[in-house]
C-alpha cells in the first residue's frame, strides 16, 4: 500500500515527467529536419538524463547502472532486456548515444512519435505480414551497416514483478545467422516505477550482463536469456526487499518463433 508521501510524489512526478516528455516529442519534427539522426538522438539522451533527475529528486527513485562498460561503443550489438516499466526506455538511452528497437506498426501512426521512430531507425513490426524472415534480414543489414545497437524485449510487453510471460526468440535468428553479440539486461525497475500512475521510492538497478557465448543452440540460448535476464531480475528484486515466490529455473518460451 502506498504511503501518503508516495501519493503526493507520484502526482508531482507524473505531471513533470509527462510535460517534459511532451516537450521533447513536440520538438522532434524540427530535429528530424537535420540530415542525420544525431540531433534527435541527443534530444533523447537529454530526455533520459532529465527524466532520471526528476525521478530521483521528486519520486525518490535512485538508479544504479551496472556493467555499462561491457557493451561495445562502435559495433553492432543486441540487447535483450527485461521489461517491467516505462523507466526501461529511459534507462536504455544511458547505454549508448544511438540505439534502435522494434515497434508495432500501429505506433508509427501516432502523431510525432512516428517521426522519432523513422529518424532513429526503429524497425516496424507487422505481425500479420508473414514476412518475419525478410524483416530480420533487413534488421541485420541495418545494424551491420550503421554499427547500431538494437534493444529487444523478449517478453514483448511490460511484465509486472512476480509474474511470468513466455519469451519470444526473435533475437536468436540475428545471433545465429549474423553473429551479432547479445547482451542480457536484468532490472527491478517495475518494483518502484510501476505500471500505472502510482510509484514508490527505492533503488532501481539496471544490470548489463556479459556477452552470451557464441555457438549456442536455440534451447541453450533461451535458457541463458531466462537465467541472465528473468531469474537475475528476480534476484535484484529480492535484494531490494520484494518477497517473490520461487520459480522453476527452466526457461519457457514461444517455440514457434
């Protein structure tokens, strides 16, 4: 149950965060006129820094980012990250000056948001097109040509602490066929920056794991993701005082993907 202090903090924090986010989005058409994506990426980095500042000093959410030096700065990489909260998007822009992601095609129709997505090279996902193989080939080519980094959420949506969702294995194709290094990220972000309006103070840890070894078979790859992303996130949440039930250590994922 939230304390009165956290209720007051949440109201002030959400107001400031959404006003700041709206301001950045409104500036995006002007930044998108630049010949490169550098200005808009810098604006997103600034959005991340200011959002973290607001979350710390208004909401009382302190952040620790671990293993940042693990990620290469100038070569293609895949981040497979635990997704619990909107804070994950904020924290992702602390990893590198440029990154991209997957997004449903419907999001590209949102005014101004589509401008940002197109400029930074977000990959449009059409789940009903039946062209996932061709889309993955295009993603791999884009990452290789630009030395960019893509963040993938194998759970495909925000998953609150204490719940489970089947993992999708799309990142395995890029790992196996194109030899792009994969780095898992564990977090307890949803423990304090919750899915919804009300948040609470505490310490969010965003932990980058070591690169997965090469040559893993699909089952081994998914087991490693489950261990280093899902179960490691459970450990981080327990470290911050959340009482979680024990879970089976075996990975479960969508084997059709």
